[in-house]
């Protein structure tokens, strides 16, 4: 049996296992980054909807601190009326309150809660969580994704390098072991 075939026969199943492990690890860490990004928004949107249901005003739910959604990493809150108009917002995008697509608001009203990644303009991606109130208003909290996306990009690079180095390392070790085995089979000394 040719040496290259012996090496590939051993290396290939290991390469498949390494690919699966690296892929699973990448996916688990990437999802942890992405899902963790939504934690403040879950809290702000849920608490805001509960406050509105208890009789609070939209302005008291959003507060007075203004957040530029394109520049800041701070979460912002927007309260939408049943017709989709903005009732109150501490978030701005280009100087105005961010307006979610109507489909997101409709989905939130139908399901009670919705979570979407929203790109209101090129270069700005926002992780949002929206919660509907009893009277069909929607409280949305969003946060710029740029830092988490940079982490995911770094993770992608690290995972790709680890995968490639591991595959090359395994093929080299397999080649060395098979060369030693051939020497033993032919009766040649190995040292």
C-alpha cells in the first residue's frame, strides 16, 4: 500500500473529527457572544412593557439620557404606539428616533416578544428585543453590535488558524508514524 494512502487513511477520520470539534466550539462561543449581547435589551424591554402595563408614561420608561445608536454601545429604548408611531425614545439615529420596520412591530404584537438583528443603515447593526404591552404598544430596546461583531471576527480567525494548524500537525505526525512503521516492517533500525 502506498505511503500517501496509508497517511490519508489514518488522517482523514481524524480531520473529520477535528473539523467537527472546531466547528462545534466555534458555534458555541459565537452563539454565547451573540446571545449575551441581548441581555440588557431583554431586561429593559421587559421592564418597560411591565411599567407601561402598570400605568407608567412612555417618557418615564425611556428616560432622559440620549443615546446615538450608531456611535454608542449603550442600550436605548423606544416606545411605539399601536399604530407604529414613536411615542418616546432615548435613542437616536441620524438625529431622529429609530423606526423599526412595521413587520417587526407586527410580529412582536402577535407573539408578545421578538428579537431581531436590525441594520437601519450600512455599517450600523443593532441587536433589538421588543416586547408588546396589553394595549399593543411595543417597547424596543436596542444596542449597537460592533464590539461583539469584532469579537466574532477574532474568534473566526482564531478558529480557522487552530483548525488549519491542527490538520497540518496531524498529517505530519501521521506521516512520521507511518515512515517509522515502514522502517520497522522492512527491518531497518529506527534510531
